[in-house]
C-alpha cells in the first residue's frame, strides 16, 4: 500500500492537497484547520496533492511490492 506523509508542522492549512485529490484520500479536520489522510488505500499515486502543496508538506511514497515488472529483452 502507498504511504502519504504529511508534515503537520509545515502544513499551512491552505487546502490545496484536499482540493486536488480526485479520489478523496483526505478529509478535513475543522478543529485543526488542516487535512487528514483518511483513505490512503484509495491513493492512485497521481501526486497531485504533493505537487499542489506550496510548502512541500506532503510526500507520496509509492509501494511497488508485488508489482510485476516484465523482463527487458
């Protein structure tokens, strides 16, 4: 399963990651005013959240375990 790291200290709560995620991996924590990674298993590794973050507080780490790589001929 993919991992998404969110640096809560660096996060400004701008919502760019939340708005950019088309598979709804994030939920919004109204109390903290910041996103919460709620459904990491739905991440499709598009990296839109990572690219949208103006302070680079988010990192998507793909898991390639079990992925079949065909032999190079």
